DNA sequence: GTCCAGGTTTTTA
DNA sequence: TAAAAACATGGA
């Protein structure tokens, strides 16, 4: 029985990607944009694109083990590997010397294209919370209400499913006061009040206002959702860390100084100050 | 026991 | 209108 499973694992579909430039799994997964990727030895285990996968380097290839057949294109998009980041890094480096340092400290970061609903829900959970606990809550949310896709893995539950739950049902995930926010978000998406499809292309200022109609979604969560869930690279989330960065290095300036890639600039700066202050 | 965590809502002055 | 306090939970 166990042997059979092992055999099956061995035969699992593997995708190999080459030709990416300065991409780092560690910098990308540990920069605070995602909560469902975990380091396992020298690999990362995660659930994305409806698959339970292991990703790692093999020579100069990036391997995605467990990916669906013919999903290479989707994974390229997921990791944003088709975008010319070296050009963006150069552009950003010219804007400011602190930003230049931040860029050089973690050039392997990519902004993932995560599922919009999962991202919205995850960042609602993130408020006034720490990363280990955010991960725990999300993992319990998936185990209790998501579809099981393998021995240990569950998909992120749909908004449809969550929209029919009560705060009491959600007690098992121990999200505290955030439970009612999660349900409100699910209901507003379910009943069409919030149209995720339209948010993708809507002018960003309108999209912000739409998202903030959800209880528990303020400027920070809205901005994170736009950047990580909708790949709106001009979105610029400001949390306690970024507030400090802005105070220290960009006093009196607006995020506009970072231009169309403000979100990517934010990610370099966020990772830079966090790793330097520990 | 107290403080804090990738904030937001509610209450208070 | 702006500034505090409250909000659940768990680890340090």
C-alpha cells in the first residue's frame, strides 16, 4: 500500500522551467505575500493552481512536481516569470538610493499571481495578527471547509461554501473577531455585490472603494488584495513596517514617486527592513 | 500577568 | 473630526 503510493509519487508530473533570471523561491515565498508555502528541506511545499506541489531547483531548472498536465504556462504566470524584472529593478534603482539597496538585497523576489478570493480572505485574516498564526488559521480554514485533494492537502474553500457558514461554524479555525469579516466577504462576493472578475480591470481607485465595502477591509487589506490577488503592480500596501520606511527614508513623499511598479518597490523595501531589523 | 501581531471598527471627547 | 480603545487568540 505504502509502496504503491511512493511509486505513484515518483510518476507524478514534473514541470521544468529554465531561462528565468535571478529568481529565488526563498525570497519570493518568505517576503510576506503568501501563507500557504512551507519550506521542506531544500524544497517548498504548497497548494496553488488547484494542485499539491513541491517546487525546487535542479541544476538550472526550476522544478514543479505534482503540477497538472500542460500547466506550464499557468505556472509561468503564477511565478510571474514572463516579466522582465531586471528591467524593473534597474528602473526602481534609479529612483532612490535606499530603494536601490533594498532591490540589491533581494533581487529574486517575484509578485505571485495568487487566487483573488484566497488573497482577499487571507489578508482579512492577517489584520492585527502575526504570520505563524495567520498561517495556522488559514490552514484550519482549508482543512475544515476546503476540498481534499490528497492525503494531507486541501484546497482553499470557495466563497460559496463560506457564505453559508455562521460565525459559530468558523469557531474551529480560531480566527477570533475576524470570523464575521470572512463571512461578510464571502457573502458579498457570492451575491455579486463584489464582482471579482470586474475588479481585475476596473480603475484602481474604484476597485479600492469596492473592496472597502466589505467589513474588515480597510486601506491595507484592500491594497494587499489588489497587489497579490489581482496583480495590480501599482498598488502600495502600507503596514507598520512600511510606515516606518516611509517615515525614515521618504518623509513627506507619496507612493506615486515609485511609479507604475510601486507594489514591487514596496515588496523590496518591506523585505529589506524586516530582515535587517531582526 | 503584560505585550504584541503585514488593521479595522467602534467608542469617546 | 480625530484620537483612543476594543476586538480574539496565542506565543514571547
